[in-house]
C-alpha cells in the first residue's frame, strides 16, 4: 500500500527546548535567522487570572490540498504519493509566490541559494529508513513520525487511541488537509497557532480578475514579469547545471 | 552519486513548454504539477558520513553522542541511543556543539599577553615558548612561596588532567564551581544524612515515580536530556506534579498544581510538611524503625513548624500543605521531593537541603521502585600514581557521576599539619573554617576571595581550565582583584571570555569534537563507561588537556604523574584493566553492565539499604552526629529571610533550555534562539513604574549599588514582589562578537553572601529596584 506520512506532536511532552530547531539547522544547513521548524510558546491567562503556557512544535504541515503547489508557477512545489510536499531545487525560481500562499508560514526564500526552503519531513532521511532529524533529537519524545497507512505503526496506534484526541490546525475557512496532528490533553487550540487566511494564489486571482479587465491586465503584467524572471533564472541555472554535469563526468 | 545525475532534459523541455503556455492556462497548472509527482526531482540528498562516539561538553550532564563527520569535519551531532544519560536524544545546546568547534573567534594558538593585564592585547607564540613560560613561572612561585601558592579552577568535562597536574605540583587548592556555586548544599545534605550521593547524574526512578514535589526544580529548562525525558515519561505514566517557584516556568506549565511560593521560603514549607508527615504518622514506619536514628529528636524539633506557622511565611495555604503530605504518603515510596539543581539561594540552603533529604527518607524512597535506585558501577581502575608529596588530596571519584561527595580523607584542624602539608586556602574541609564543604571540589567562591585577599596564605599563581569567574560567580570586584593580584595567571580554554582575558599565557584547548579525553565512568540503573573520540581534524594549533598537562608536567619534573606516552595509551591501559580495550570501546562508544532490579531496588527484594554515613553510622541519621559535633545541626531550624522593602524586588535568575550557564551566549546557534535576556516583571509593578513591554529598564542592587540595563518582559508569569532574568548574559569581552553587550548580567546583581554552615553562596539574597532607563 502507498505510504501516508504524518507527524504527530504531543504538546504535553514538548518543553520548548528547541532541540528540533537546531537539529534541523544542522541537518539541512539552514542560514541563521531562518528555520524550517519552530516551537510556538503561547502565553495565556486563565479565567481566574493565573497564567497558562502552551507549546506547539510546528513545520510544514504537508497538506493534502496544498495551496503552495497551486501557487507555484514553475511546478517546483510538488507532492509525492506518500504525502510529502517537496520542492524541486532545480526548477524553483525563487519567485516567492508560494510564501504567502501557505497558511502555516512554513515557506521562506533561502537568501544563500535564492530557492524556496521548507520542511521536507527529512525526505532524504526517510528514503534511507532514518527518522527525521527533529524526531530523532526530540528531548521529550513529543514528535512522532510515521506511516498512517501502516496499522502497526506508532502513529497509527496513537491516532487510533480512543482516549487521545488528536487535532489538526484547521479552521472553518482554512481546512486543507494538513498531515500534522496535535495532542493537547483536551485544552482548546489557541488562536495563535491557527492557520492564517492564505493570500489568494494567482490562479484564483486571475479568475477573479477576469471580471475586472483592468485588474486582469495588471495581473497579466505581473505574471509575465514573474514568469519571465523565472524563465531567465531557469535558463541560467540550466546552463550551470550542464556545466557542472560536464565537470562531474570528467 | 551526484545530485545532478538525476537531471532529465526531457522533463526540462516539457517544463519550458508549460511555462510559456502558463499565461493562457494558469488554472490548469496544478494538475500539471501534480502529474509530475513521480518524475525524478532535484530535491535534497543525504550526504555520506562516518560516525564516531563521544560525550557532550555543552553542559555537565554529559550525554552520550554519535557524531557524523564528512571529509574530516563534524557535520551533525546525534545522541548515542545506548547511553543512559540521554537515550539518544540531544538538546539544542548539544546540537549547537558544532558551533563551538567552528567558532571564528575560538582561541586558535598559544598567546602571551603584551599589554596591561586584562587589556586584551596578545601576541601569538609557539607551544614550546608557552609551555616553557608556564613551567618556569610556576616553578619560580613554588620556590619562592611553596606549592600551595598555586590555585586551579576547572569547569568542564576535560578539567581532570589539570587537577592531577596541580596535585602533583603540590597544591591542595583545586576547585570546581559545582559545590560552592551550585549543588553543594543538597549534595552535602544527602551525603551527611544518608551517606548516599544524589547529585550529578541523579539516581531517581523517574519513570515509575507517582508524585513529584518539585521545589524550584525547573527540570524542563534547567535541562538534562535523560533526566528530563525520564521525568516526562513519569508524568505520562500518571505521576502527579506539584511545582513551587516564584516564576511560572515551563515546568509550571506541565504541573498539575503550581504555587508561586514566596522567594527563599522553601525551607519553611518543607519543615511544615515534615511536621504533618510526622504528626499524622504518614511515614514509612518499618523503614524508619529499622534503618534510621534520631527520629524522636526530629519529631521534637519540627513540633513548632505547623502548617499555620508556614502559611504566612510561604504564602502556601495550610490546608494545601496538609493535603500534599497526605497525597504523597498515599503514593509513597513512589514519590520524590525534588531539590533545585542549583541550591545556592537562601541564607539557609543547607537546612532546606536537609529538609528535602529528611522528607524523602520519611517516605522511604531509598532503594524502592519509583523512588531512588542504587546505581550499578562499572569498575574502571584509575592508573597507579606516586603519592602526592606536599598536600592531602581528596581523590576525584568518578563512579556515580562526577559529583561524589564521599568523605575526603583529610585531617581537618590545621592550615598546615605536623608534616608540613597545607590545607585548602578556601577552607573547604578545614576545621574552624568550612569543615562541611567538600574538599574534593572546594568552595570556588572562597578561593577567589583567598586570592583577592591573600588570606589565609598567599596564592600567587592561578591556573584555570575553562569556566568564567566573573559571570558564573557574583561580585565582579573580588574576581577582578584576584586576577590582578596573582603574579602569574595561565588560562586554558576553547573560547574567549572575560576571565581568560586576564591571562598572562593563553593555552588553546582543542574543542571536544577534536580530541580524546579521559573516560566517562558513570553509574545509572546500568553501569557504564563511555569514550570521547575525535570526530574531526583539529582546525587550529590547539592541544587537548591531557597532552598540555603532560607536557607541563615533564617540564616541571612531574612526568611520573603522566606515565603514558599519549592519551590513547592511557585510555587503552585503563580499559584493559577493566577487561576491555580502546579498540573495543571505539566501536560502540559505551560499555555497560545491564540493569538489575535486585541491585537497583534492594528493598523491593527484602534486602536492607546499605548505609554508611560520614559520621560512621550504619543507619540514616535524621540529625547527624557530625553536625551536632560541629554545631551545624541548627541548620535544620528555619531562619527568617530578607523581605523586599516598598519599592524593592527579590532578584531571581535561572535557566532556559537552550543556554548553558555563561558559556553558550557566544555560540551562534544558541544565540540565534536567544540573543539577549529580558527582565520578567509583573504588570502591576510595571504599570506603577510606567514600564511597558520591550522597554529598556535599569535594575539596581540596593545594597551594592550595582546596576544593569535590560529590556522588560511584562508578564503575569512572575510574582509581584519578584523579578527574574535568564542567567549568563551581560558579556563585555569584545572578543565574544555575538554575546558582547547583549542583555544583563544577573551575576552582577546576585548576592555574595554565604550559607553560614557550608560556605556556599546565597545568591538569592539580593534586593533590587527597577526603573525606566
């Protein structure tokens, strides 16, 4: 059966130690000031005036209906059959259209490579049978990763545990099938971690603007600029690749 | 395989066509993109690495590591899943260890001072010149003042050879901050009452514990991987957590009950708890009858400490104190009263520590499942060395973690005895001074004072191996005076800091990823010995501690104390005596003796607890005979603590999970998580002073007038009469390019007072004012 990878975060076990953040940085050499994963510390005030703190480790939610893929004009953003939303570095033009499209703010432009960077669920490690770097290092073992389609897997066991309610970060307006689950022991998910309303991706904008020819012209121009820039980048990258390839074969 | 071999020209062409057509059919793009799901893509690849084993140097818990390397460079630090200190997990600090090795501002080669001491002007010199200079200066001082005129302060997982060198040189004055600045009072409490060591790598059966009473033990942020994971597992297994702290930490967020106890009053709460446990007969009666003594005396002494007495002092309601006692008794012996990690806070830390030990004993936790286990020890003999001629040395015992407070075999009543051997200048273990302080680790705070004041006898040379006297202590004036007073100061370290800026000679240590070190011999449920191997080629002209010390020893006719030709030979020699070899351990990183319930939990198998207290008793002593002899049994009684005046606050500080002490603020990866600390202040006093979130404020110690500037975090997570900041910030060494000038130094504001019984510091006695800067 096809695999279906999911990440589970038991927030009762998370201590905001940021081991996941640094492990990811070391594994994928992300530049300072940027990270593929994070831990949100949400400070709340209970009804009786006493403090409450909730912790939410997060990363790309590898959504079933990922708006980043739709918004990507070059096809660099794609989803594998096993659920991983990935990024093709050769194709990515760094146009950043996918960045505002993601309601979880999981995508960013790597200033060192001018490519979009994001969590891959450690796809290269998974493909070699290794755990994601964040899961491997997680001090509280709050992160659990695995194949939801395998009934024997830890994630299946946990998701099927009737005593535990695993929730996804979705709202009435943003429900795009994230593959990241959270357990809070019954405490309501705070607004601070809920997905933001994504800025509409280009396809939608175009459709809307058909009704408004002036707007359509504007968007058309914008598109032409983006696509032009993307193509230029692609061509120069292709030349580089070819050169590298030749060197490789020597 | 090159990533580019997957390059598929046909796919590219297809893509190009798609792109040009996009403007016309933009809505169709998603399906086209999805159609390419299974086409080969140029995504990231895992690069090939080799793996070696080590143990961490980012804090003092020393987790087992498995380090990935490529082309002679360490690229990723993973945990060793076999190591009982961390079971494969590694925190943010441990993951950031790479940036110690790759720090551009590391100490890269030996240097000598060319400007005024402390001015930070250096000249590169050769190792020959550096070692010759150190040997000559130390020998001159020995000739002129005697060997005791050398002090050694070490703070790191590689300090051991320096202690040996100093002992061989003839001085008893070797010290590590662990006792006087950190865990001393609680280590001593357990040792003197029960004869057992319960600090370092704690031997608590966390997974099976059913009730944690945590006295400011912020286990999620003052973080030790294996301990924290064990605790989280224990909580997941249903343990109740009751947490006391003036600040709502992450641990408070994980607790079932949280009490913002008044600062410095834990002792009062604990005494009332003991009172209830005894009065309501909630204790483990057979255990108390068979394995303890002085119970009746204890009962009498806590008679007056009723919950009603404690409530107004601690602000913990009397009925809560009673309920906690009853709840714990119900779960006993699978309960644990958790002392804070650093217990140098109030003016009676020793009494606080004793109360915790007494409570744990009343609940019968020793040698029981869910309580405290008896560790198994891997026997790895030390090498045989000649006697240390000039000083009595408390041997550094490695088993049971590195914090064994075993009674040192030292006569206690002279500065120098009839054989002319000197006692410690800091007074640790010396009758008439600080007889209770551990002579193996000493009182680092008192050693600085001895240097600054040149009392009780002259200390003319200082050697440091890691550490930062300024930011890990308090009272910068004393530290500076000490550093300026000594005739010669040699510092060994990996990274620059304010203390080693004063050195006459700077010896650059290899980072812990570039070297071998002596073995890690520990005791957990399973016994173990672990190895540290180089994971990368040395980047600079550095050497490891053992090599530096041997080369110094050879120059001072002390070569017999370093009898091996290399550190590898030393490791192999020790391991062969333990029935293994260096070659064997390098393949697995750790050798273990499996856990054994019969040894770990003797009382579950009808076996009595093996007890031998420092007073020589074979029973747990509620009121230890040795304390009575010294008059220190009065430590058990509550002492009134300072209270802030109208405009003052209690000054508190603590840890966050991704910084260690004062040593990670310049690490670019941990600094990326938190560059500067902030001042936690409650909204009410903040409003009164017109202070808003993020605003710069000035915090002033009202007794010394010292002040620090820091940004405010206005939060209900702190008491109204208390402020808090994360420890270790406020660096001023310009070589620390990331940390320099960031945040405020809590150490500049913390109190320099001492616990009257132990001599350890009472850092929490400071009262401060806060105003807009």
